[in-house]
C-alpha cells in the first residue's frame, strides 16, 4: 500500500477527469467520465479510511520538493480530522455530479470542468501538509466557486460572486503574510526555515507575535466559517448560487474555516487563542441566536437555510473555543453532520425550485399531498437539522453543549440551547408552511422526485442515521488527534475555564 | 577598447544590425516583404538570445567597467529580446495599417537600449540605455499620427520624458561632481571610504531616483502613463508596458544593488514611499476605468509598486541571510511573470479591438461565448495579475512578500496584499464582462490571427507553467544574481 501515492490519486483524479471532459463532445460521455472520476476518489478515500490507524498521527504521507529555493514542498498526509473532511468532500461531490445529471443542461462541459476543479481545490486544502501548498489550494478553490456562482447563478449573481471573492481574498491574503512571518519567526528562533505544517505547529512563539498572526488567521477562517460579523457574503452567495454550488458551499467550504481553527489556530497560537476565547465564544453564541432568529424571519427558502447555516456553524466555533475534548470532538461531528444535512436541504430546495420555479415560502403550500417521497425526505432532513436524537445533528450539538458547560461559565451553554429550540421553530414552521396546508393551484400537476433524485437524498439520509446511531465509529477516527491538540493546549497552560 | 569588448556586446550588435536590415529591405522591397521581415526578426532574435546565453561563459566587465556581462545581464537580455520579438509578432497583425518595418525597427532600437540597461555598470551607460529606450518609444506611441489620442499621449510622454531624462542627467552630474567617478562600484567604494554625510549627495541621489521612477512609471511620476498607453496602438502599448518598463526597472535595480548600498538609510525610505504610493494609487484609480487599456495602465503602475517593494529591501538586514540575493531574484522573477501576463493581456485586448473597434470593458462582453479560447486566456491573465494560484502571478507575489517580511517590512507586505484585494475587483470586472453578462450575444468570433494567437498562447502557457513549476526560473534568477554579486565586490 505504501508504494501507491493514494492521496495524490484522490486529489488529482478529478483533475484528470476534468481535462478529459474538455475533449468530449457528448453530454452522456462527459457525465460518465466525471462520475467515474469522483466515484474513484470516493472509493479511494474510503479505502484510506479502512486501512487508517486512528491515533497514529499523519499517515499516507507523500513529500516531494516543489520549490526548494524557497523551502516549499509538495507534502500530503491525513489524520483523523482531515480524513473525515476528505470523506465528506468526495461523498458530496459524487452526489452533486449525480444530481447534476438530472438537473444541469446548460453549458454542461464548463459546469463539470468547474465542479471537478473545485473538488481538487477543496480536497487539497484538507490534505496539504505544507503551508504554501495549503494556501495554494485555499485560493485555487476561489476561482471555480466564483465561476459557478457567476455563470450558473441567479439574477444578482455578479454582485454575489464578486462579494464572495473579495471577502475571501481579503481574509486569505492577510493569512499569507502571517504564514510568511511564521516561516521567518520559526526559522530565526530554531534555525530551521520550513513551511512544513507539522514542524511549525510544534514550535512555540512569542505572545506578541501570536496575537498578530492569530488575528490574520482568524480573519481568513472567520470569513470562511462565517462568524458574525463576517457573514454577510453568505446569504448573497447562497441565494444566487446554483443548487450544487450551494451544496458545496454549505457542505464543505464553510468547514474549511472550522478545520483551519482546529488545525492551525489552536496549535500555533495557544496563548492568543486563550486571549480571544471569551470574544469568540460570545460571537459564537450571537451567531447561534442571531442566525436562528433571522432564519425565522426569512421569506425565501434558500435564505432560511443559509441563515440556519450561520446558526449551526456557531456551534462549531463554540465547541472549538471551549478548549475541551468534548467540545472539539463535537465541533468536528457538527461540521460533518452539518455538511450532510445542510447539503441535503439545499438539494431539497433545488428540487423544489426546479419544479415550482419559486422559493418564496408564501407562494408554496400543501405540497405533501402531491409529493409523498419528497415530503418524507424533507421532513427527515428538517428533523436532522433540528438535532433529533438518533440522527447526526444531535451528536455534534450535544457534545458541543457539553463542552460549553464544562468551561464553567454556563451562560454560553444556556444561550446555545436556546438556539436549538429556535431551530426547531424555524424548521418546523417552514415545513408546515411549505408542505402542509392547502395546495396552490399552480402546483397541482407537478411530479414527485424521480428515482435518481430520491436516491441521492436517501444516500445522504443513510449516513445521517449511521452517524446518529453509531457516532463512535466516526469519533474514534479523530479523537486521538483532538486529544493531541488538547494536550498541546494544556502544555501551553491554556485551560478551558473562561473566567480565571 | 579591447577586441573582446565587442564580443561582449554581440547581442546588442546583432539586434542593431537586424533593425538596420529591416529598414533597408523595407525601403527597397515595400509591403510585400513584411512576412520575410518577420521571419528575419524572429530568427535574428533567437540567434541573439543564443549568443547571450553562450557568452555567459566568459562573464566579466567590458569597456573599462561600463558594461557588465554577468548572469544578471544575460537574464535580462534573454527576457528583453523575447519581449521585443513577441511585440513585433503582435504588431504584424496590423501590418497593413501601420508602417510595420519602421515600427519593428523602432522596437528593436529601443531593445538595444534595454539591453544596455540590464548590463549597465556605469551611470553613463545607464543614461545611454534610458535615452536609447525612450526616444524610439516616443515615436512608437505616436506612430498612428493621424489619431488624436495617439498624438496627445505621445506629446505628454515626450515632454515629461524629456524632462525626466534631464533630471536624471542632472543627478548623474551631481554624483560625478561629488565622487569624481560615474562607475557604480567606484561610487560605492568612494562613499564607503569618505562617508556619505555630505547633504548634496541626497540631492544627486534624489534626482537620479526621480528620473528612473519616471521611466518605470511609479507614483507620483506616473501621470503620462494612462494617456500614452491608451493612445498608442495596442502592440506598441504591450511593448511599452512589458518592455520599456522592465528595462528601466533592470537599470534601477542595477544602480541600487551596485552603487547605492552605502546610502541604504536614505534610499530605502524613498523607494518604500514610492512603492506604497504606486500600489495604492495604481490599484484604486484602476477601479474607475472603463477602457481596458487604461485599466491595464493603472494596473501596471501598481505592479511597478510591487516590484519596488523588492528593490526597497535589497539592502535590508536579515537574520535569515541571503536576503539581497532573494530580493533581487524576486524582482527578476516578477519581471518575467509580469512581462508574460502583460503581453498576453494586451494581445487579447488587441484581438478584441480588431473585432469590435474598441477596448472598453463593454467590448469584452460575451467573449466567453464568441471566442472561448481568447476568453480563457484573458481570464488566466487576470487571475495571474490578481495573484491567485495556479497562475504565475501568485508565486511572483509570494516571493516579493517573502523578501518583504524577511527584510522587516511586514507593514509594506500588508499594504501589498490589501491593495491586491482591491485589484481583484477590477480584474474580475473584465472576467465578469466576458462570462457573466446577459446581452444579445455578439457571436462574431474575434479574427483568428495566427500572430495574435501565438503571442496569447505563449503568454498563457508561460503563465501557467511558471505558476505550477516556478523552481527553474527562480533558481536561474538566484544564480544570475550570485554572479552579479561577485562583480560588485571586485570592481
């Protein structure tokens, strides 16, 4: 197994498929190649999972010199945290391509090319073990997302997509300066000049430097998550993005922010993280409550789910900055679950929109009578989003709340619980208004989901149940890695107590 | 003068001979010879590049230290000759509208000046190079003399440019008067032994830097740029932006590396101020431009600012070591990347201009449908100019940022990245117009001129290759500097 560069295959297979797609004339052939590429990536990442040893640190590593003159390497590897993200990523991309088979008919070649490049960029972010390589993938993924929203998006797509790019670029370019500063600060103290992430995260840095660098990284990740008040690009991007764009955006792109906090902010800048803890916890709780309240008031289905994302991602940052094992594990489970559930919800909205050409809740109603399959699946994912026990959402939120209460300042946990109650309110109210009641005349003849569409949602539902009933299978993947991070924090004298 | 001196300027001689031959053939043969002339120029350029590289073996000084033939000079010779050849290929596409032979000859003469700038070891050679570059370029801007914009741009450029040359010469005179020499290395030695506390040094130095800042189009000496860029025929603009600017940059870098080390405390703040001003003004003013040529003009001012950041840290102290080498190599690498993407962007603009008759942003609408390949290429150039991977512009900026942070100028690096974010806005506007605007589709493809297509293809392939595998070019730039560094210590 060691001789096969399996991570490189997972990473680059979609690119190979993308290049082949460029030269194919026929829609069917283009989809066949894209499906094969994404499916192979998925299968290989499952294979990595099967032979993965949890607790053994970074595995399946590959290292080559890329730009030795500047100390830049092509270095890949996975631990439990990144593996879970890669699995989520390859799974969602495969489903998105399947979904697109039924729904995308315009500029198919360009669409598939863009999606496949996007997959390369996002997978690379989770696999990279060199800071510059990480940064390259972090930015590479901007362009296809920009194109996806800008070309296949709705009416105000240009505004939304430019806003998305400018926001993201602003945050990430400052991070680039911080990465370079890190390179020199580490080099000047240890004599080893390297962009190696593992090496750099083992170093210790002065408090003043930590603070500045933490701020730069924080901006990049907070914009991605997005944390309030950096979230304003998200509703615009979601509303204008095509369905699959929304799925990827909510399902994986937002996770890059949380992943960044866990992988970089905590190990690199423990003292600065401790200083920022209270502020970030406050922002997280605001995000949970504000996102939920705004979602409650939305008239547009996509906006509702977009704001529910803000609320759910608040749990992620709450868990991470509780500095407890439970909180950190919960945050990762919440990211995984949110990726599945919100991805599925955006697919549902997309299917609804394709049939009714309407996303305004007021114009819908009574659809459950006509669409029993759709109604069942939407209800299932709505409940999963609320955090029904036995489904994936519950695990993450419960663990995060546990972590929040363990910080000793209960108010964060208490307020966050309110967010869950609010989520029940907006999801169920939405379901009631859209699916129950009287059917609008215009919607009388619309067809229920076809088999392909249903299959995509069922596949997601299976994993949602699996993660809800057997969370241990997923948690034990990464819990050794998170306890390593916790240990690093403890060694730097960081405790979970908010008030010291 | 030794006979060897002549072999050391063989590339310059070859280019001059080609230019002369082009003029003669055209005088007797007329328009029918254009295709043959193009072949002659391209072949001659390849020979000149090969000669430059081969001469690398006997690197040293010539003409008593006035001309240097080190790796640095070779690096820029290869770059400049390539830029000239590509610009001429581009101009070939409009050979029926402009006097192609004169235009090619002018570009070649200007190139000789640029070659001298890269090889300069003396302030006199510097001045010669600057003038030899500038005068043909004034004419290049005005070559469509019946066009109002062309004459206006050329006149502004000429008046301000002549003034800047005067200022440059005055600065050189001051430095000569104070040190008794015009040789860069000797000036540095003189100041090291005698001290630089004479306030008149500052005057001479300031005048010298002002003159060069004008030639590289840095703020606040950039006023001529948008008018000259917009007024000139697009192939001339491409040469002006990619060639003349980098030529002056090569000269400036040479002066800073070899001559100004003792004055680093004075030079650094000046260069930093100019760099920061260029990045801010260039990027912010570009936002308001409707004409793509003007937009690229302001963006080129911003890129001057980026390169000046590298020049500013040439003498900075660093714990990591090797900073001077890295700073020079970063500017050199950026010059290559900048030349590729600028030539490419102007080539696409030229193609659009020939089809739609204008270079406004509106003229780019729906290019994604009507000419997919041109549009993809333009998108790559815009992404590269913004500095987003996997295009070469990213590594160019990364290297500059790295030396800036290494040299303790983190705040300048922050200015660089913040203004880059601003630049994303206007570069993306071009992409938005090509792909994301719903109008009656202009389905007329832009004419598939082989000449333009070749330049676009070379620009795009170069941009992507350097973006994915930059190691070779970076190492070459670093090695080129090592040789130049040796020379500086043994005048």
